[in-house]
């Protein structure tokens, strides 16, 4: 009986491992690159979870937004997000429009990867405030 239990546990572990590998292989490479960029450049303000709780956030004039709630309807606002990152859409936290902080650092490919990563971390939109 003990051998059967151990065998079942082993089979279960192998199935979990294989499923994890399949999921990892299906992950979009641009999302993976975007996550790496996010962790290196954005997480200090926006937090590793994107919710605005980075270590630098308390020292900022304006609290960083929850980036997991950018999608307010059926479609992710990719163009708007791209413009904010590149500096084409002014954001007081990221500097003046004529001197964007990230638009000069990130390539168009980097920005595309960041946008795809941010789209991947969206939570379902709830128009009702918590309470």
C-alpha cells in the first residue's frame, strides 16, 4: 500500500512538472522580456506586482497607479500605455513631455515588450468601489 502511495505521489509530481514546463514554453517571449524590463526599471516605483507599492513610491509627489487595473473595458489601452511610457503622453510622475524619462532609454521593441507585459498582468475590471 505504501509503495502505491509513493508511486501515485511520484506520478502526480511528474504531471505537475510537465504541465509547468508546457505553460512556461507557451509564454510569449515578448512578455518575458517586458517583465524583465519592468522589474529592472519600473518596479522600484510601481512595485514588483505593478500595484504601485514600490520602495520609492512613498517619496514621490504623486503615488504610482495600480498598473494591474489599466484595462477599464473589453480592450487593453495599448496605444495609451505606449504613449505614456515613451513620453508622448504627458505624465507628471515620468517628467515633462519635452523631456520624457523612458522614451530616450527604451527602444520601440522594449516599449512593445513592456506594453505586452502590462497587458498580461491586468485584473478583471470592477466598476464598483470596494467597500
